[in-house]
């Protein structure tokens, strides 16, 4: 409540090519980081402007996310997009937020930079290539995801992902139990493993990672159904766990319909 949100939108109605959920997730992460930097209040500003290139196909859109928070020294700035680098306390996250943002923007063929000084706030600048050509009219009308039933164990160390997933699942009719890391998941599962129909398990977590957690869950119940979830594409680790018996993979950010379909496919026998 102590943070004032402003917008400075100077770009017209333009388009970029890519998954809107990825860009939404990137901007959300930047906004959350800005909030963490303004514990005593401040101003968070989202801005856009068009950058003209030599030709129409060279046009770009620039998106800025700026805050009036504590800022960062140069020693931190040079590492902010590296995986596992974090200035937060141990319970504050794994340091994957800005690395994931960098990955999202790169997948959209864009770039991201940051400038900051201690006590003078931070500005993240995203540059994305504009889409040139006719934008197809969307003719399909998406259907609402189908509700389900069952008890889901959600294991993810990122508060926003864990809480949002739990809310969506509850809305779809599922009973949900959440755990902040692998250690807590194993403790909860060992005490009430017969209650859970399926586990949604993040791969990158502190204390005990997803692969170790998966192995321990299988020791407790060889028939446990586990869906692997990761902010990265299906890599060697995810593929290895699929081969060992994980029933599915969800790449973050995932759509509600994808989550609902994946769960019904594995909870409802014979559903294709």
C-alpha cells in the first residue's frame, strides 16, 4: 500500500511475436523485485516507447520497469542475471527470478539491461523487435478449463508460483496442500501419502532439489504420480525423471488450461 504505481505508455498498439504469458511473467518478476527494494514505500513505474530503426522491419518497442528503491552497487549489477545469484536472505528465494526474466526476454528475441545506483533506484529496460505484417484475427473462443477432483501436493519454493497454483487448483475443485521445499514435501508426504492423488514438483529448490525429492517420494511410494515443473525447458534432468517414472512435465509459466488438462489426464483413469 505504500508503493505508488505509475504508467508512462508512449507506444501505440503494436505487437511482438511470442507467448504473452512469458512476457507477463517477466514483468511480474521485475515488479516484485521492485517491491522488495521499496520496503519503506516508493514509486514503481512501467513505461513503453517505440524505437525506430533503419527500416520498418527494424522497429522495436522499449519497456521500462523503474523503482525508487534502495538501488544496487556495481558489484551486484554485474551478476544480477546469473542463475542462483541473490542478495535476498536465505528464505527469500533461490535467485532464479532475474535469470528467468533474462531467459524469457531472450526467447522473445529481445534484450534486457539494468542501471542502478545505491540510494537512487533501479531501471530495467527491455527491448523487443516489433512484429511486421498483418496480425491474424483470433477466431477461436477458448473454452473454460474443466473442473476436477482429488488432492494435489504442490511443491515450489517461489511464493508467487506456489500460491497462484494453489488458488487455481482450488478454483478447479481440487484439494491442495503446499510445501515450500523438498524437505517439507517429504515430511508431509510421509505422514499422509495415501491422501495425495498427484504431486506437482519444482526442480530447482533450496535444501533439497526436485530430483532428490522425487527419488525420496518414490522410495516412500513407488506408485506416486509426479508432474515435474520448471521455469526452464524440458532439460536433461526433467527427461531423466520422466524416464524414471514422472508422469508429466509443465513448463513455467503454464496456462490454466494446460494445468487442468495435465491433471485430468493422470488423475482420471483412461482420460486422453
